[in-house]
C-alpha cells in the first residue's frame, strides 16, 4: 500500500503548560498515537511534521525551546522521518513532496494540530497535488477563535473546518472507524 501517515505539529506548546494550549490536545494525541501504532505495526511510512516559527513576532514554537519538541505520545522512532516547517502548509518550503515521491506515496492519512490552520492548509495542498487524503477528526485539535466581537468555540471551529474539508478535500474518519476499515481491508 502506498500510504503514509503525516503527524502534523503534535508538539509540546499545544499541551497543558505550553505557550498555545489547545482544546483537548491530549485526547487528540492519544488517538493519533493509535493511528501511529497501526502504521508502525503494518510497517508503513510515518512522517512527523514539526513546526518551528521563524517569525519575529512569534509567541510559540520558538527555536530551541521545549515547546517545539514532538509530544511524547507520538515521539518519533529513529527510522521515522521528521520534516521541519516554518509555514502552516507542510509542503511550503520543505522537502515533504520529494519524500513522498521518493517513497511512491499516493495516499496520506493526516492527524495533528491545529485543525483550522496547519491541518486545513496541508490537507488542501495535498489534495491539490493529487494525493488521496484521509483525515482523522478525533486525532486533531484546535482552539477557540474570535472574529470581531464573536467568540467561536473550539468545538465549532473544529467542526466547521472538518465540514468544509469533508468529501472534497478529504475522507474524514474517527480513529475507531479508520482502524476498523484498515484492519478489515476495506478500501479507504
């Protein structure tokens, strides 16, 4: 199977005590770790994407801080690829596409953070580049946003972005649905 798991920005700054704590990051990371376990058991390609912010006004993912470290729940193994990025889109300014081409990858399964930013940007870019994309909704997390005087709950942000991606840019599954279909040989 020519599929790869992309674990995007599951990094310490998004967790309790981090510089940009998200809504339910531990639950998302727990589910991502289940998908990671599946890919490792099947000896399939795993790619960790790590954001390091180079913007002068950045407040999180600062170079040489514990916040940029990949969270222990999905810590990379020695043989797993780590792609470092500086933009929301995991393809922009990275060698991600070259890695996928080198490994003959045509399908991506994506988990990570934040749903409304790096997940959205990467899913759309991947689909535009011709990849089939599976997105694991409960292995992603985001945060509350504000637009004008309106506060949008993290739950609403998460669901709105998933609804926008569903069917056109990605096939969206829960962790359990994905693992069951994958293990039962159902075409995803």
